[in-house]
C-alpha cells in the first residue's frame, strides 16, 4: 500500500524532541510520527486510560474504606472508654478539687508521653484489633 505524504507544522521544541527520539531509536522521523499519530487515534488508547483510571479509583476506594473502618474503631474506642469512665468514676468532694486537678494534669502528661512512645514504636490499637479479630475468626 502506498503511503500518503503529509506536510505538517510543528512547534520547534516538539520537532527537536521528534528528531532526538528518532535518532535515539534509529528510526526515520516519519515512522515515529506515524506511530505516534496511530497511537493517538487508536480507540484502545481511551480504553487503556479508562482501565487505568478505574484501577486507581478502586485503589482509592479501598483506602477510603480502610480509613472509614479505622475512624469507626477509633470513635467506638473513645466512646466506650468515656462511657466506662463516666459510669465507674465517683464524683469528688469539693475540697479535693485542687488535688484532683493536679493529679489529672500529672496523669495526662504521662498519658501523652506513653502515647508518643506507642506511636513512635509503630504499635497501634487498630493493628491489635485487626490481629485479635483475625485470630478469633480462624477455626480453632
């Protein structure tokens, strides 16, 4: 089949890139340009792009589902702790308020230090919950 000649105008930077690519591949510029145009016009190109986008969206959806699960576990943990604390901690007499606040500040400081150590070690409640759930789901 005889090829049709086409005269086109290219931006100087694109022309330089075409020359460089063709020289690097050892191919004529017309063959490189023909392949690029064929690829651009190919219906497979849009299908490949769509598949790549769908794959990325699926991955993003899985990450969001994991984040949502982690949020649920975190909120339930905090709510359970607050409920337990409120139901098991008796009210203090007024004369003990200053001492209780001082003790609370001390405990909070230790809590923040312990939290920092735990987070820096990479150990998290979510990992423990996941391991506990996995272990309990296995047939014994």
